[in-house]
C-alpha cells in the first residue's frame, strides 16, 4: 500500500534531483535550442539571429555531410561489435556450455573498469603500424600492417574496436541476465520435444528476450556514439580530414575548437531529435507494462 | 553418460578472455621495462631487466599525488551526490503516490537519451560564471544525479515488504527515520555496489573534464595520461603505461573486493 495522504513530502524528496536536472539539463537543452538560431563565438557580447541557417548547414555543408555518413558507419560497426557479437557470446555461454559461466562473466567484465584513455593508449601501441607488436607478428609471416590512421574507415574500425574492448563485458552481462530470466520450463519443454538448440534459440529465446535486447541495442547506439569521443580525441582528433569524426565529435569541434556555437547547437539538437526517436522505441518496447506508474 | 567430449566453444571463449586481459597484462609489464626492452623484447610478458625508472621519471615530470587527489576528490563528490539524489528520488517513488509520477519517471528514463553535446555549451558557461573552471568541483557539479542509479535503487526498494513500512507508520515513526533507519540499512549492498560503479566511472571520466580542466595543476589522471599519448607515433609507451598502471589500481581493487555486488547491480540495471 502506498502512502497517498502526504502531498508535499514526495516532492521534498524529489527536490534535489529536480533542481539539478532543471539547472544542468532542462534549461541547457532549451538554451542550446535557442543558440541554434544564432551565430555566436562563445565570447562576443552579441549574438546574431540567423534563423534556420545553422540547420541548413548541418545537412548541406560537405564536411557535415561526411560526418553524418561517418556516423552511420559508426552505428553499423558499433551495433555489430558491441551488440551482435556480445549477444551471440551470451547465447553460447547460457545454452551451449555447462561450466565456467561465472568465471567468464568476471573476466569479460575487467576491461570495463578502465578508462577509454587507457584503452586508446594500449591500442595505439598494439596497432602501431611501424613498431607495434601486431605489425611485428604480421611482418614475421610476411604481411604489412596498413597505416590505419591515414584512412577514415580504418580509423573508425580501430576506434570502434577500442570501445568494444571496454563495453563488451558490460553488454554481455546485461544480455546474459536477460537470457537468465527466461523461464526454465519453457526451455526444458522444447528440449523434451527434441527441438534442435539453434531452432530453440531462434524461435523461442530471441523473441522472449526481445525487451532487453532492444534496450541494449538502443543503448549501444546512444552511448556508443558518445563513447567513441574519447578515442577519437586521443588518437585521431577526427582526422584524416574529418574521416573519423562523428556527429558528437563534430559538435564538440564546432563549439570548443572552431567557436561556432550556432552550428554546434544545431548539430546537437539534430542528434537529440534522433535519440528521441530511439527513446520512443525504448519506451514502446522495453519499459514494461507491469510497473504501476508507467 | 560417457560423452564427455571437450566443448569447443570454450576455445572461443578463452580467446575472448585473452583479448580482454592480455592488453592489460602487457601494459603492466611494459611499465616495468626500459624503453629499449619495450622494443627489443616486445612480445615477452616478463621484463628482462625489470625497473621502476618509468615511475620515478613520471614522478619527476608530473605531480602524481596531486593528480590522484584531484581524481579521487572529483569521483568522491560525484559518487556521494549521485547516491544521495538517487536514494531520495527512489524513496519518493517507492513510498508515495503522487500526480505526475509516470511523467516524472519517463523523464528520468529520457535523461539517458540526452547526448552530452546538447548540454555542454550552457553547462560550460554556467561553470565559467561560477568561477569553477580548472576546479574538479566544476566538473562534479553538473553530474550529481544519475537515472541509472535511481532505477537500480527503485528496483531494490520495491523488494522491501510494504508491511514493514506500514508497521513503522503505525508506530508513528517519522518519515525521515524510516528512510535513514530502515530503508538505507536494507539497501546497503546495492548502495555499496552502485557507489562502486559511480566511483569507477567518474574516476575514468574524460570528456567533460577536458572541457573544464585546462590548467595542468587541476588535471585528473585520464587528462594527464592523454598528454603522454602522441598521435604522431612519438609516444614513450613505457611511461604512458606506467601512468596507466597507476590509474587502474584503484578500480581493480574495488572490483576485487565488491566484484559479486557490482556484477549483480549491473544485471539489475538491465532487468526490465
């Protein structure tokens, strides 16, 4: 039974969060929306109203177009590396082996404890095309390591691999937990009927685990695009020629390197609108119906 | 029952373990190698001439104690703030029925979908106005509440039997006491594990601190490490790896101690 009498007290408990969210999230979002209609450089005393110019620039400027295309490539790579592969592995660990599940969980998670700056540093060492250990091994078998930092697509691949190193274990655990909450009698019944394991996974397990899978998938995109910021900034700073920049990094460059707050804000609002579509999908498919306040 | 064949899947899984762990082992090993050895015996995990010179050099070049203190202070403020706001918010949701509850809940979910880029300019301006640039307090201030924490606490609080709270109400125990003397003790395991996760994440944070901390004296460990990485290939890796090794000690220790709780809380955060 919930206490329905007290009208004021719940809001007292909510007050600290409400104040913080208002000052550091709600007002900032509105202010960024406001800034997206102006030309400004973060310092000048006046802002010039330019209407929709910044938004038109988001879609017509060749650099921004390239960055939007890169963002799509990032999304594809991130979904494969940080969602599909951990999902596959969690299915293996849950249904195809019978021992050491706990050990794999503990070990897979370890890289999640470390900063992406550490990850970026280690991988620039491993993948150094001239003097790194991988180049050394490749040379021993007669291959040469490509100079990946000169190619946008290869740089994107490396950057995604670095975030994969960090978030693999985390996503693996979330997906494994989801698989663990599927009632065992359903799986047993299918087993008794002699249905092949992969068939069982495809026809029963995946549909039943859809909620958490969509949650992890959406989080992979929303957080992944932000996670890659660190390796981009540490290793490539968006280069070669914006080849490894994405919409998040470009927003930062415009604001704090090029001092174009208008373009930056328009990019940020555009990103937010896309994330809101993902939020809508999350609420529709994931936030469960059994919560009495949803 | 004699079909004990080796399960080949373990080969794949052990390979993944190696990919996860080996980079860290090599990093630790390299931080005890001389620059020369880091090239000549690159693939060996045991340093040929183990040395702590890299750590001594680091200690001359940067203020290790100051860096660690800045990082620790920032992570502690962020963790305490997130725990307090999270517990209070979850308690309000657990214990009261009020108007707009569903809307407020969805608003919290929505905060997870707010890209940091949309708040970074205004928040930067606010922190600058408060004269908190180059101060870890300025880094911590905008991130004192966290939706994931609220959700994990809410899930744990929902398991507290209503009869317990009702009994306390009947005994006329004031709400404040119910919160501090009944709810908080029951939640101790999840407070510890969520706190550990908050602390580790904040300890490792990079993006927002780079905007606020420009002065080297105010740097946190990840920012200092970035200064040792050069994209042109001139990085002194043993040195950078020594700094990284220092950086990972605390998160690793926390994980060793609270591993079971931490993994449980992460599982909980995903249970929908």
